[in-house]
C-alpha cells in the first residue's frame, strides 16, 4: 500500500516536471503530440486539441512528446522532423534549451508554491520545545559548553538576548554559521549567576547549550537499517544505551555517532515492558552528506503551529526550498568526490516506500517530502548527462558555439552512453533497495 501511495506522490512530481516542458513548448508555438504519465503502452487518456493526454503502463516516469523532436531523443517517437514551423527542431537552439530547462526549473519553483500555500492554510509546524526557555539539561563530554556551563544552569542571556527560548538560541547560532564565541549569562541552581564565553565551531555539529529537551521516543524506524534489524519499533522509548541512562533524543544520537560501529545493548520501554535489544551502528550519509554512524531511526517530536501571513509563509517556503537545494547540491558534490556512496542512494522503490510512510505521518510530512523530491528531481535533471535535460542543454550549447549540429550518429552514441549509464545506476540502486527490504523481512 505504501508503495502505491508513493507512486502516486511521485506521479504528481513527474506531472509537474513535464508540465514545465509543456508550458514553455506551447509558449514558443511547439505542437505537443503526447503528454504521458508513465512509459510504455497507452492505458487510457483523452485527446484535447493536438495533444493526447495519457496514462501509460509503466508508472516510473513520464514524458512530453513534441512534434518534430530530434530522433535521438528517447521519447521522440518515429516521426521525422518535416521542418514545419510548429515543430521543435524548427525552433532556435536557445528556445529548445529553455524548453529543456523548464522541467527542472518548475521542479525548483513548485516547492515554494506548495509549501507557501500549505503554510498559509495550516500555519507553520515547529518543534514545541523551541518555545521553552533554554536550560542545560545534558552536555556531551566533548562539547564546548562543558568548559563553562553545567547541567541545571538556566540561560539568562545570549549575546545580549534576554531570557532566550531555544528558538532565540538557534537564531543566534545561525547568525554565526562559521562558529565563534558567545557571551552567555547563566543562573545556577543555587540562584547565583555567572558569565561564560562559550566557543563553538559549527552550530549544526555541536551542542553549545547541551542537548535540546526532546524525548527519546522513536517514531521513524527505517526498513533495512540496524534499528529495524534489531527489532526496534515506532513508539519505543529509549531508556539506556550501553548502560548509560538516556533522557534526551540527541543524547542517544550523540552516543551512536561516537560508537565506532560497536554492537551496543539498547534498553527500551514498549507498552510498559522493558526490553533489551542489540544494535550495531553502520556508517551512513547524514542529511548534510557527511559520513556518521547511524542506526536508521527518527524522533517523535512534539509539534506546535503558528499562524503566518501570506508574505511570511512564502518567505519561509523559499527559505526551506533554498535549504533543500543547498543540501541536494552538497550531496551531489560529495557523491562525485566519493564522500557519499552510491549505496546511500534510493531508487523508485525506496522513494515510494518513504513517500508512503510520509503520508502516514500526516500532511505536513507528506508535503515536505514532496518538496524535497521535487528539488532532487530538478537538480538531478540538470546534471550534464546525455538523455537528461542538463545533457540536452549542454549539447545545444556546444552546437551553438560551433554553429552547426553534431551528426545524428554522434548524438545517437551519446544518448546510448547516457541511457546505459542511467540504466546501470537504476538497477544497482534498486538492487540495494530490494536487498534492504529482504534484510528487514528476514
């Protein structure tokens, strides 16, 4: 069921991508013969004007077939260009390049519209603890905070911000993304106050104010990962790790990151009963693409909402989309440089499962997931790989520079290379996804 829901979600994203190609093609007067969701034989559809709007047998993609496409295009069909003014090959190279660019571009714009509209209607979801005053509830042994702040301290001021909440604290950290020193005034449990200069290198990797007050309750157990293999389930409450009492989620995450891959006993509470599981962390890619030890779970974070105006909603949507773009580009760069393995990628099987699981977490998770997948599709389609939109743009650019087209034979070979590369990649990534599913069930 999850995979079916996931395919529907992916279908919407693909529809948006192809709609971008369609709109710009029509803007330049190109006749569109077919608009298909899926590949292969036509299942059903409707003819409107010159366009056959159809659903095809294999729901793993989609395409727009324009009149007079270059025969080297994989979705061109068999009709050769005739030179008619409403055919694609009759348009200038810059127009054809813009048509290719329109699909990825609309994928990058769609999340802003989707997230912005959702925020206007439903308000902005955020972790409830962000409204709480900052208190030191737990400190990593190697944290910069350990040199000055102590468990039980209540933070009175950070860089002049009085009585800061966790939201205020994160805003201060975000204003110093490269690290620095914070002037912190704190009140000890005995009522005495003291000032400390707290240094930090990177706010996303350290805990200058200790662990945030997030319960160590599990919500997202990823199939095929160590936690699932150990028998951990959604709703489990983590009590201890390797004999160390666990009170907060990031305390557990920090210990897993420092585990060096050793098998560790995890005590959990499930339906009032205490259980001990053995989990072996493995190296995986974090959201930033960096390699860390992981077990494949997420927290059950209590969420609140706040109303935003239309302008602020779309500003927030833009910021979130920009963050997705930055993270996706970073992962691609790390993939090319070898810092991230192809094994960490997901195929349509893994993405569909994740999409289905996101739906079970509610509309907020579903919309965020759709936004992330749309950004990923937009960025990946801009890669200069033959058969992808980015490959078409590069080829058109090179033809423009040399003022003549490459030979049909050359472009056919280029497309074949790109197709083989993508097919091998898809098969490899799909194999890893399926292997993870079988590992989970075995």
